[in-house]
């Protein structure tokens, strides 16, 4: 669960940042969170010449600078098709995987039509790591629903620890209630 929550934590870090107040109105973060849908065909490790039957997966993604979408690698790993569904829209836009890091469970998606990003601002990255007891808000599309879920909590722990495949890095634990996909 801690690895699956990594994307959500990146979004909470952005919303919890203590950037100086600006005179501009604060962007609506909901517009910058998308639903990621994928059709995956995982390899069979016992019979490498055969692929397993196609399975559908869904998760959350966030628009970042450079007209890209950041999501979890496990959502798009071995995907034959990837789609992005904007907030409160039935449209499904085709996406391609530009980069993937199974070690940190992150993937970077690219859309062919970059006009999508004209009306949807990137979520700003925090200038610093939040401290323990900082308030955070998590946005995401959790399993069992189609709407965007929002939950609040605090940072309860910061630690250096293991991820996947022998990699390690900084991990944040939050009290916001997270469910699969969110």
C-alpha cells in the first residue's frame, strides 16, 4: 500500500507546500488530476512465449510541468493500451508511456494532442519536503467508483526505506485514508 500511495503523496506534497501567497487565484487541483485506464497483458514467467489474458487496470494521474502526466508504474506496466480520462469528462484520450520506473512505481505519460493541457494546469511541486504534522490533501480515483475522491490528513512519519527491486528512498506516511487506486 505504501508504494501504491506514492503518486498520491506527490500530489499531497504539492498541495501541502508552504509557497508564498500570490495574488492570483489558487488553481483548482481537481482539474489537474486524471483517471488513468490501461489494458495490460503481463508475461507468463513460467512460459515466457505466452502472454496472460488482457486485464483492465485503473488508477490516478497528475498533470505535471512539461505537458506530461505522472502515474504509478503498476497501473500501466505491460500495457497494450493506455487512456487518460479528464476530471468530470467521459472522454478517454490515448496516451503513451514515455518513461517507466518499476523501482519507484512511477510512470510518465505523454498525450499526442497537447491541447489537452491548455485548460489544465500542472500541479506545482513543493519547494520543500513537508514536515511531520503538516496538513495534506490527497486526490485520486479510488477503486469502486468513477468520481474523484478527496481526503485530508497529516504527515505522520518521514523515513528512508525500501521501495521495489532493491531501491530505497524517502517515504512519507500520512493519516489521510487511502484506498487502492487513490
